[in-house]
């Protein structure tokens, strides 16, 4: 469990399944523009079951973001690269909790966890070009533009320490 100023990051539980399913498959969410495949319930069940395994063996982990015991989003470390000692970060906040500072708090928590506890050297994030709010969030946290990825209309950002 990781604590921010106003949020808590915790491991996934079976009871999170419906929240995750709704969050991941929200067709009206502009933050998910460009992602066309729906995530199935069975895929998410397996993901929840595997989420408490060793992060370096699985190459990923997901935390549920809570505010006052309410599930408001998720933040992931995934795509572990042992040669670079790096992870990618994925972050999503439910629509009604956006623009309130929760994403910033969660991002700061996961950055501190990655560098201080996991001893990661680099963090990456791939952000859709039209998602200005996420671009601002990550660049304000110190991420800098690395490269354009033309096949999926995203830019890759990097944070190194």
C-alpha cells in the first residue's frame, strides 16, 4: 500500500472486477481514444489473480487508486525492461474525479515507489497525441518527449533519474 497526500494506492482485489471492467471499457472516455479492443471479464480476473505476484517476474503490476475509500482509478507499471531497468506507466482516473489533483498525487507516488523501492532507472509513458491533459500531467512531473510513435498516434515520454 502506498499513500499520497489525498490518495491511497493498493493492490487489486477480486471485488475490484466490476470497477475495472467499467473503467477499461468506457467508450466515452477521451483518454482511451485509439484503443478499440474491449477487455474481457475473464482477462481482468486473471490479471487480478496475477497482480500480487513478483513485479520483476510478471513484468507488471497495477494499483487501484482510492480517495476516501472510493475507487477512482488505476495506475500501472508494466513492460519491465531488465537491460534498462525501466517500466512504462499507465494511468487512468474515472471521469468524475479528473482535474482534482488525484492523478498528480498517484503519479508522484508511483514515481517515488519505482525509484526508491524498486531502484528503477527510467520510466516511460506513451500518451495519445490528442490527450493534452495527460501530456501536461507527465511533463509537469519531469517527463520529457522522447519520440513519436506513428503507428498508434502516440508520443513516448521518458523520466530518468
